[in-house]
C-alpha cells in the first residue's frame, strides 16, 4: 500500500493554491484537487477572441493593505517586471446626475466632490478618521465591538448621501451586501484597511496571474471533483468520481456551504460557523465591443458605482483597467448586477441576462448596445461571503478550535471578500495543518513556516 500524501487541498482558487504553496515550501507532499478544468476559481480570467475577461473585478491595493497577497507576489517573482502589476488610473468613480464623478475613495475626491455635497464630504472625512482611530482588524472583525450592528446601522448617524451615493452602493456593487443585512464590522474593517484607491493595481496578464503562477509549481489535478470526505484512522479519505484518495490531512478551500456539504460530520463549532456563513450571489455580464467607450464625464477610469439603478450596481470599463484587456481599437466593459438583480437572474438564460442588463446600459454608455460583438455571462451562486450578526457570533469558537485533520481556507474565514482575505486564510490554514502534522509525527521533516 502506497504512503498517503501529507495534504490534499480541495479547490484551486487563490486560497487553496496559496495553502498548497506554503505547505509544499515547508516540505509537505501536497496535491490540489479542482473540479473545474482551469485554476483560479472566482479569480479566473477567460481568454476569448483576443480579450482578457476577468470573471471578477479584483484590485490590488498597496502592500500595507494587502500584505499576504504581496508576500506571494514577491515569492513568485511577479514584482520583478515593473509592468506586470500596473497602477489603474482613476480606479473608482461614482455616477450621479447623468455623469461619472472621478476620484472616489481617495483624498483628492474630498476636494473634487465625487458627486457628494460639501457637508457629505466633511462627514465622510470624519467617518474615515473614526475608522482609522478604532484600528479594526480585518482578519478578526468579530472583535470590533459593534455587536449586531449592520452597515445600515453604521451609516444611519452619518450624512444620508454616504449611504445613498457612495458607501451603500460600494457594499452592494462590489460585495453584493445589502446594507440592512450585512454586519457592519467586516465592512468597516475593509474600508479602514484597503487604503486609497489611488494605490489600486491590477495584473497585466489577467486577474488569474497569481493563481496560474502558483499552480505551475504545484501538483494540481483539474477536472477532479471531490464529493465527500471523512477522517479516519488512516487519514482523510476524499471520494471522487476520479477515484478515492487518502491524505493525512485535508484543507477545504471552497465556499462555506460547499465545505459543509462535503464534511457534514465536522465538529460542532465548525458546523455552526459553516452554517452561519451566508453568501451573496454574483452576476456579471461582459460586453466585447467593436470600439472603446467611456461613461459621460469620464474620459478614462475603471469602475463606476451606480447608486440608483435597479439592475446594474457597477459598470467596469475593462479596457481602461489595462489596454491589454481588449484588442487594439476594440472595447471591453462589464456590468455587475445589483444584489436583487443577481438573485432574480441567477438561473435565467444568457439571452435574458443580456436583454435585462443591456436595457439599462445606454443610460451610462450611449451607443454601447449597437457596438456589442459578443457577451459572456459570469455566474457565481456562492459569489462573496455575506456576514451577518450571527456570523460574527459564531466565529470565536471556530477560530479557537484546535488543529485537526480537516481544515479550511477561503475569504469566508474572515468575512473579507477579496483575494487578501483568501490568501491570508491560507497562511492560517498552513500553520494549523503544519501543527497537526507535527503533533501526529509526520514522517517527512518539515521546517517551520
């Protein structure tokens, strides 16, 4: 009988691949099992007709804001080419009164307006100072002391324009979080830690650049779904139509509801947190255009928040994110559905998604419909973790659990819906798995992480 591998990682998104990288570097034998035919998960980039179509809208702030992500970027040598991770000019704007207002999320916006009144801008500055003084920890939002407060509660005492035109649309458009449901603590921590949008960068070669670089150095099996797993005396058995596999430990780097289905006999604290981790569905429609277009009032700029549209929450001008996203002379834009529209259209056929969202796009990009050469619909039923009050209540027991044969990684671990949340969870998962393997006398010497 062959010796089982040390670690089986389920899921080849950034969390799973980062976990596998760290444990492989520590001397463990690791295999990554991915049900899809490509790596990247929600950070996958499609390559179609000369376009690089990001399935999400991932941005990379500075190393102060995303320390775990930048550690991996440097470990992969991706920072050696100064053009590989370029700045995104005018990364965030706000649509208001028929045009796009630049400089949202950066100090300059407090002067230029961002579509906010002077009193609203002053209140925004106060809120930012208050959040900075509170020093929230994005990896431990349950420690913020905000109790059961929602985003709506957080903003209720501030100028109404902050909720109506900026922060409410930001939560809904980028995270899929309804302000009345989503817990305030993770949102406040993310705002405080993300820094100025003036520092936002992207990957020149597509948002899956880091996952692809990681996967190239690992044992990754794509097209290999896992249907169940169970720990036993000989290790963790992982069942699959491709054949069962036994490993000493397993890491579930998949959305919380998927992890709960794969491991229904998890310890009580784990089951409780997995059950408490809700998700917002995400729906994104990418439009390949025969010419580049920009919203009114914006000669350039990437993401444009749309505060008052029933179907479109964000319009991203992907060819402005980086010129390599579309062939020369063509355009690429994406429409991110509002939380309500995402739920309503999640199971709708592609032609209905096209029709319902294209009906609204002319308001922002006149002439866009006539220039569409093709469309791609991206659906994520488990799009982004949606933390609520009971999620925060269940988290301490989950965090304090002892290392075990089955562990977890993903942005839902800290309710931080971004690549930094995913990668930071990988460092925690790798440390816990290493501790478990060491305690159970793994046969291969492993250096400390």
